[in-house]
């Protein structure tokens, strides 16, 4: 995606996941701008990172971003293009998936 002149970092979070919930961390980076219509997201990077699960792709177990000019999903070192409807929907899908992955780890007794 092309960078808009008024783009700014809208969200920059790093949240550690407790070991009993699977461990790792969630990294959220969102760029864009605020218009009269609301928040306009132009670039994003959503990642669930857990080196005890995945040692490739800098430990990224799951991620969604639109770097390199297309929307795509990272999962365990593999990348696939995804259809994009909205950032809000992508964020909801990401959240649902990482919670499911972490829950399955918790059920198996795996933690970092």
C-alpha cells in the first residue's frame, strides 16, 4: 500500500501472553490517518509471536499484514495471500485465530 502523506502510527502495542494461556506475545502495529469519516488504516502488522512454537519467521506463529503491496497471512513460516474486506474484519479474524492457537496449547500443557 502506498503511504499517505498524513499517515501516522495509530496503534503500537506489544502484549505479553501469560504462560498459562500459551505464552508468547501479541504485536500490533497500525498506520493511517484520521479523517472526518473516522480512522483510515493504510498499513498494518498483526502478529502472534511464540518462539517455543515456531523458530522460523522471527517466531511469528500467526500474522496478518499488507506489506509488499498485498494483504497476506503468515502461519508457521508460510505466507498466503488473503482476501481483504476491512481492517476491522482482519483484526477480528486474527484475534480469533491466535486465541484458538493459544487455547490449544494450553489444553496440551505447552507454554513458553
